[in-house]
């Protein structure tokens, strides 16, 4: 019996997971998203075009493969519809190979306004939310107030919708939050709500399933499944840099609750990390660079959020954080991306430890949000050459091989895939 392989990010998101899922999809029968919502942005490039996905799994461009939005995923009907239409314009018919869990929760228009209200109330302590309504929607899910995709099929959906909307408006009143002062996707609340409700017809064109039964049946029938994560391990609601985190379980344990499968059915856990680090939003970032080097990393890596467009904070690779994520996830295969971004540097720094309270430590302390962890760096010679057209590992410059070997030796997990460019063809397997 096949097991579910897992692919997820090991940093603060934006590790290039979408491209890797797209590359690996030919090896699987099914691609299934297990958490997160449209705050994620997975970028895929092929045939000279760039494609950005937010809710739909990254295997969607392979029409012979099944793609599943699992119960752990949040869906904003407006954003989903927009994504479907963009794919349709590229001759991708999602109704043919995209299945949606009845238990996926919905992001209502008022969830997005609540996100704004909560963020504004925090003042200088704001989290840096994408304002996609993720936190409020997961809050309603936990509070047993939420609406799910399966509710769209009931005759009393609109009644349920109006009830939850009223609850949200009561909260707005406590915050003195005037909804007319804010826009969603450049629409007034009333216009956005209208488009959101109109989008119900689009999602109903897709097969809506009891996903936990469906996925376990696939496993029983020996189908190969890849579970696709969003965001990154350092943004996990429990183990990330709380409260500067997302609102879902981004680590491998989230696959079980996000798809409805037993831990015994998890196979390989593949962790994706950048050859350096980036972060969007607030929160601790020990290796962040505020100098010309940080700017070079941002510009050479085109480090701007695919969901928000915000410039990403950039810094050197952080090995204590990477080891932490590997431990949490049980990673047995590593995938490094954007290693070509480092082509321009004479020397490359890698953080091996932190200096804290006059001691050298190799772990992330609980107080990491409130203290300054000074990175201890190991300097490695750069390769100063263009590696984007290289097709095999043996063709890599020796200094690049040393960089990869150093990381492997430190984290004790092999790097099995190396991405040396944004295109799906710029991928090297070892």
C-alpha cells in the first residue's frame, strides 16, 4: 500500500514549493493541499509564462492528475473564482481534475474586514497579516461558528451566512470599525460581498467530496499521493515565532488533520528551503540583513510577495532554524531552491549558532521574540559563476558542491533536489 508523501516549507514560507510540486507531480497520481488559504502564493514557471496559485494545488497544470483541496484549507469564493478564471484563460479546465472537500471552511467577506480590524487594533504590535481573512476564519472554525463548502449545498446556506455576518458586525461595533472606510480587493464591502456570493455557482461546478473517505480509498487502491503544504514551518501556529505566525498547522503533523489520514500512512517528508532566508511580515529574523547585501539578495532573487507584492526581508541561511524545522517535521529528504541567487557573491555566510547572554547556543529559545539573537556565521567561498543552465550535479562548481556538502553535514539530511532557476526545467536531482 502506498503512503502519502509530504512536501512542505522549512522556513518562513516563500521557499519555492509550488515549482517543486509541479516538477514532482508526474511521479504522483494525486496532489492534495492540506492547510492554509489564499494567503499562500505558489509560483510556477514554464513555457515562458509565470503562473501564481493561491488555493488550487500546484499539480493543476497536469490535466491527467487529480488535485484535491483538503478539509484543512480555507477557501475565499471570490479569490477561488478569480483563480479558476485565470486558469481557464490558459486552457486549464479545473472542473476536470480538481476536487474540493465538503469540510473545507469558507472565508467570508466579513472575515477579511475582521482581519483589518484586528490588525489595526494591535498598533505597533501588528503581525503583518496578508489581510486575507485567514486568522478570523480559523478562529470561527475553532469556535464552531464557521461555514464550510458543504454548507453551500444546503437550502438554508444564506440564512447561516446572514447569522454569521451579523455576529461579525457586532464585533465591528465593539472596535468602532466603520466598514465603509475600507475596501477589499479595491471593492467596497457591498460590491465584494455581491461578487463573493455570485462565485458560489463557480465552485459548485467542481466535484465536492467527502475528502477523508476519498483520500483513504485512494491509498487503499495504491494510488500515489503528494500532500502539498503552504507557508512554512517557522510560521506554524504552535511551533513558529508566535504570535507572528499563520493560523494553521504548517508542519507535517498538519497532513493528518488537514486530509483525514492516519500518521501511519505518511511516507517521505520532503522539506524545501531556500539557500538563504526571507520573511514577509513582522517577527524575529536573526539573520536579517539591512545592508547592501540584503538588497542584493532581494533584487537578485526577485523577493517580493506573490500574494501581497510586499518586499521580503532577506538574510543569510539560518541553520539552527533549519535544524529545528527538520526535527519538527521528520524530514528525510531536503530540497534547496534559489541557489542560483547566490551566484553573484564572493563569499557566502551561513549562520551555525546564535550568541545569547554571552553564550553560544544552537537552539531557538522561547524568548526569541523579545531578545536579540546574534548570528554566528561560517563564511564559505562563493562560486561566482552562472549555474542557471547547468543540467547535472557533476557540472556544478566545486565551491557550490562544498556549500551543499557543508549544509548536509550540519543538518544530517541529504539534499536530493537542487533548483537552479525558476523554470520547472531548472531542477537537478541527485
